C-alpha cells in the first residue's frame, strides 16, 4: 500500500501552547469485493412477511452455496419491516387502512478480489429463484489496519508542522497537552457499480464483468496541542 500525507491548518490555542491540525491521506489497492443484495417483499400478515423474508434469504444462500460460501459468509447489513397503508374516502372523510407489511433485507457477501469469482456470484444470483437488487463495491480486508495507518500519518503531519513552527519562532516543542480527534467513519471502499439493478436470468454459469476499480482514497485529521518552552 502507498501512503501520502498533507495538511496546512494550524492555530495558536492558548498562552504557552500551540495547536496544530494534521491531515493524513492514504491510498490503498482494493483486495476485497463486496456484493450487496437487497430483498423486498410484502404480505398482509406480519408473521407471513417474516417467513417470506427468511425464505428469500434462504434462496440466496442456496444460490451461492455451490461456490463454496458458508452460511455465515452472507451477512445482514440492515433489516426492517414497515406497515403499509392506503387511503380511502368514507362518507366524505379521508381514512387509512392497513394493507400489509413490507420487509427490506440488505445483505452483503465479501470475498477476495477475483473477477472470475465475482462473475460466478453474479451469475448464480441471476439464475436463482428470485431477483435481488445488486450493488458492487471494492474495499480492503483489514480496514482496522488502514484506519490506524491513516491516524498515524495525521499525527506525524501535525508533529512535523509543529516542529517547523517552533523552530521558526526559536522556541522548543514541549509535551503534548491534548489530542482532539472526531471520529470519521471512512468507508475504505470504491463503488464503480453503486447500483447494478435487479439480477436477470442467464444461462451461463459465469462471466467476466471486466471491472477495474480505482485505488481507494481516504483522509482524516487530528488536532494536537503541545506546550512550548
């Protein structure tokens, strides 16, 4: 992975201290494919809606099982059920009545970057007994390591600028008084195919989608306050 850092925001905080904001920028080669699937359905009965959701999820698992995926490889991103109503007029009064319950189940499947395997997954979903909405993204497996590297770059950038400023002012950089970091949720992903639409039937067991993702770029900032001597 290649790292790059930059940043130029500084400010004096209080007498005897200096506050510097460091910025880190990281570029990563994607090594993981994330396929997202969204299942939707509706039934007049709440219990039947839940049963249908479970059955549709089972069909997805059955479709990808021949490719070597385990049950736990298919994970839920979001699941909710909402009551739906329709409006009608009765004796000149507008009313609403319950028409049923709609579920929405968002799932993800991640695996090492492999264009041929991605083609197999997409073909399996297209040939399954249902047609989920599909999205494709590229990410990195070790997102925690990427996050730590990014924060390290931001702190190093802050220290470099603080050292340059204190040297120019003919003072010494003392101990760190405070580090201020507002959590920034970096996705560490690129989505060349944000929404691929519904899977369509096909005869082939696999195909090559030919997607070449861009490098992943992410940035973060950290503010550090030092004493000056």
